[in-house]
C-alpha cells in the first residue's frame, strides 16, 4: 500500500456496493428484510441464539443492562482499559462502574481479582475483549453463577473470536458486538446483542424502537420508554456482504500479526516493547498493540509524531477510563488500578487490517525502528 498507511480501513467489495444500491432503489430504507436476514446469519453463528441489531454496540450494551434489570444503586464490574462506551452505558442506566485491574500480560480484566470486587450491590460483570482477545469465560461465568450475577459481554471488538473452540456469542448470557467501521466487520455504524431467549429479544425490540408493540390491526401500544436505535436496511446490506468475508478477514489478520511477531522479536532495537499475547487460535486480531516500557512510554507522543511523519498511523487504545474527567468526578475506588495505568500509559496500536500486505508490515517495522532509534538516542538509552 503506498501513501499514508491508516490504522485500519474497511474492505468493502463491489458486490456489497451493488446490494446497497439495490436497497437504495427498492424504496425501503429503514429496518426491514435486510436486517432480518443479517439477524438470521448472526444467529446461525451464535448457535441459534436470538440476535437483534441496533445502530451501535453502545446501544446494544445499554439495552442489555436494562433487560438484565441493572439500574440505580447497582454495581457493574468491568475493566478501565477500554473505549469509554463500556463505562458510559453503566452510568447511563444509573449504575456504578467498578473497575477491576487488568493482567498486564493479557491486558484484559484479571479474573483472579473479580471476587474481591463483588459486594451486595453487584448485579453484573461486563468483560471487555480488548483487541479481540477473549476474557476467560470459564472464570467469568463461574463467578457469575456463584454470586448470581448477570454477564453482559462487551465483545465489541471480538467478532469471530472463540473461547476454547466456541465462537463468542454462541454460549453464555448476553454478548454485544460492534459493527463500527474500524471493527473486523462493519455495517457503517451498527451493533447487535445476542440474548438467551425470545422473551429477552422482544424486550430488546421495544427498547430499540420507542417501546412499541405493533398489532395486526394496524394499532400499537407502548409499555416502556424505549429509544430510537434501530438499524437501517442500507447498513444491514453492508453487513450481509461483510459477514460472508469475516472468517477470511480474521485469517488474514492472524497471518499479518505473525509477521509483526517475526519482525519485532528479532531485533535489539525493539527491546522495551512488550508484544501482545501470541494467541493465534482464539483471537480475531482486531488490533496489534505494543506496550512501551516506562522509559520509552514518556516519549510516546514523539513516537506517534515520528511515525506520522513517515506516513504511518499509530493509536492509543485506550486512555484509562477512570482517568477521564467524568469518571474522576465520581470518586470511584481506583488506587488499585496499577497495571491498568501502566499499560494504558505505554500502549501503542500499529496498523492492522486485511488489505495490508507483508510489505506493509515491513514498512511499519522499519519506520518504528528508525523512530525508536531517534527516541532512544534522545532518552540516552
Ligand atoms: C470495547 C468497546 N466497547 C464498546 C464499543 C462501542 O461500539 P459502538 O461504536 O458500535 O457503539 C466499542 C467501539 O469502539 C469498543 O471498542
């Protein structure tokens, strides 16, 4: 790929573009047949469990919390190394986010620490599969069973990831996926929730569209204050084109990630960069993230600027949620988030998307070598 190398880029083929054009010509643009078709395909991938679409994973997570009955006075345990949406939805339903520290090796919630955060107010756990690496579902569900908690999985980044050979969403309680354009498959914007039964799915349909139930005689009733979060058939047509290619996309991501490992493992200049877990069976490789050692982390802004000057995007995913203003004001208990803070201050995402080639990986690593050399020279290391 020549020119500026972005962090990610959706791969939309001509066939998908043609089906979107068909929808535009059809006269039916809002939620309809295409959404039903995509829900059916998603359900098939989730072992037949009910799946419903919405216009974002944020909406899916929030509705999931509402269906689980989470509200004011309740606590939801999650991790702070995540996109702020995870914590925002907990606040939106009136509950309190409780952050458990991460394991620095996996960068995911440390499930050994879950029990210590459970109080009589805990209602749910929201595990986050950062970069597409699955949180230990055995431990999460063992804890949920023991303490009678609901689990709303924030699998926004992990479409196509597995836990012990089982696709995420095909088991467990509720699972939310995102179809934002930077995800492994997209609908432009969009998301979905996998649920346990048709009763939950019916509640979901109400929450996503004004709380309304329609009757065959053309009338309707409204029995809860639902919002407006339904997906369009235009978006679903994109999703139908994407989901056919999801497994191939993820396979290509895995192969490219292996090339990053080859390049980054064998050169002294890369010492001081922690690589992601070498997990090539279960993860969908949504992101390839390095963690800079503290002596280099202080130079992260210069590294990012240096890479940009060489036409390569890098990113910070994520600033720790508890260090954002809204959450600071809540006076949450955060003193224990040692690994979350250390990893968050050193994390750096490199470009990774299926349209990249091995030559692009080499280009990123060469640029990184050059910029790291400059930074290390400045740092006197
Ligand atoms: C971990 C995580 N949770 C939730 C979301 C929200 O997804 P959406 O943008 O579809 O609302 C995202 C999206 O980036 C995410 O990465």
